[in-house]
């Protein structure tokens, strides 16, 4: 399922990253790689805050749609 459908507070594993090469590269630089453990911290107004490794990252709903968990 896309990351924007994930439940807040639950941990997920990244299965796949979609989108254009530039988008994939950007998300990989942020730590969204297949097999990575992530946790949705909060979701409001279309933006999602995600715990990736030791960092919190805010991404748009559009970007979250490219991350399959």
C-alpha cells in the first residue's frame, strides 16, 4: 500500500519506490530504500512526517504515494 495510507504510530518496511529517476534518487537520499524500517509520526493537511533511521522527514502526500510499504 502507498505510505499515505499507513497508520500513524505503526512501523512498516519499505517494499518499493516508484516514480521518475530524479524522484527515486531524492527519496533514496532521504533514507527511503527497500527494506528500510519507517514509522509514520503524524499526518495532517496532506503532509506526512515519517521517522526514517534516526531522522524525521516531512514529505507531501504525492511523494508518499510513490513509497510502497
